[in-house]
C-alpha cells in the first residue's frame, strides 16, 4: 500500500512540475531608473486577443526610480485598475468601476509588455544578459525572444523621442497590444 502512495506522490509531483513549466515565463525586469521620466505618458491601449473581442483602455503611465504606475481607465473615464511595478513585483490595485470586467492577463504580463515598449534597447539588453531572454532591434521592429524563439515583435521600433503608435504582436500571450500616444490637443 505504501508503494502505491509513494508512486502516486511522485506522479503528483511530476504533474505539478510539468504544469509550472507550461506557464509562460516572465522576462527579467529592467531597472526603473532606465526609463524614469518627469512626464506622465498618456496612451490608448487596445488589447486584441487572438480569439476574442478587442478592448480599449486609456493608460496614464508614470515611471519614477521607485515604481512604474499605470492607471487604466475605461474610455468613459472610470478607473478600472492601477498597475504597479516596484521592488515588490507587479500587481493590480483595485479600481472604482464596479461591474467592469477584470483584465484577462496577469499584472506581470502587462508590466513586461510596457517595459518592452517603453524602455531603451540598451536597458533591456542589460536586463536580459545572462538569461534565456534576448532583444534585438532594427529600424522596422524590436523583437523579444526566449530561448531563441520569438515571443513578441513591436512595430515600429520604439523611440521615446518620437512617440508614435506601436503594435506589440505577442505570440506568447496570444494578444496584439496597440499603444497609441494621446496628443496634448485634447485626445484624452
């Protein structure tokens, strides 16, 4: 009887370890100081899952040496949630829009995608050094790879000096994320 219990325990352990390896890994986070800005970045985020309906949010992003803080608002102005990434990791803080659907992705996913789109190439390269992650850029795009396999492609290549619409085609997450900067002329 104890042999059966031992085999069952080993089988459960093997299944648990296999399940952990199936969850998408999160890339190393670059230091917040590499993208710190005194400006609050205002963008329209359109999340288009490969197998579902698109969702548009407005994001007000502030990056300080201590944290990335992205307030996510519905197109009608209701604060849905706030994404915070700091020394304690990434998390969502509750919003004030009862009845609104929650975001369909974990906070680590959204934080990493914003980092891939907002941080300078050199900061990502330093963060990914000595890991299974890699980033490369051409004039046309920025590509993020994990173990040599394409995870996401951002087109065109991000340029904080010339903000423009970016599309992050996320093969790992099964999403297309379009980030459109809001103009100061009243888009917000």
